[in-house]
């Protein structure tokens, strides 16, 4: 039975009604600022991943999935944009946007098994990434509103991974290999985004 979060029309999100945390960025440890920068990049890439699908496939189910999940990722991005002013964001946003479009467009062009495998793999990795950020924030900057934001985004990402995995629970090895490569590149991207 599909989860209520898999509806193509209006997927619920743990971030609905969540206000951006009001943070004194000058008081935050530099490591937390770097993590916020990485999260902003990640959500930028996620929105563009789903944007990249539109020109790459005509499959109606893939297009519905991408449109509905894009709405949730766009909500995440707006929250991080409200927290992090432009001068604190990663500099090469054009590159990150292009990367997201390729990350979504290529697997969508290859076919639904590739698209769902990439989304399931990346979103599962992002779930773990947010878990590590939450643990770090609890230690270094235990602001309840910041923790609520990170936890809400993590919950949504976990549900996105499950939605994608449910739609193709046994992708071919080539799709799994592409998903593995995409996860590896996501790790590299997050490391870079913390610093540039």
C-alpha cells in the first residue's frame, strides 16, 4: 500500500508549516555553517534533478513522480535560502544546478528503472547525511529550530527513497551501478560544497 507521501498530486511533507529557524549565523561554529552550505547545495541539486527529468522522458509515471517530489524539494530549498544569505552560499551554484539536471535527466532518459534506482540510492544516502548533520548540530549548535528543520528534511528524504524503491524494487545491475556512481559523486559534491 503506498504511503500518503507518495501521492503524485500533493505529497505531504514534514516541512509543511515549518518556519525557517532564526539563527545568528555569526554565533554558529564554522563547521555548522559549512553543513548549512552543503544542505543548501544538496537541495538546489535535488530541485534541478527533478527539473532535468522533464526534457528527458515522456513516461507519465516518471514525470508525475518528479513533479510531486520536486515540490517537496523546492520547499526544502526555500527554507535553506531563508536561513543562509547569498553571501554564505556555495559560489558555483550554476555548476550545482547543471549537475542536478544531469543527475535527473540521464537516468530518466535511460528509463524508469534507472531513474528510480538513482533516486532511491541518492535519497537513502541523503537520509544518512542528514542524520550525521543532526548528530553534529546536537553537539555543536543545539538550536531546536535548526534541529527541527534538519529532522523534517531527513524524514522527507527517507520517504522519497522508499517511494522510488517501491516503484522498482529490483532494478538491473546497470541501474544499480549508475545509482552507486551518483551516490559517490553526491558525496564528493557535499565535500566540495562545504568549502566553496
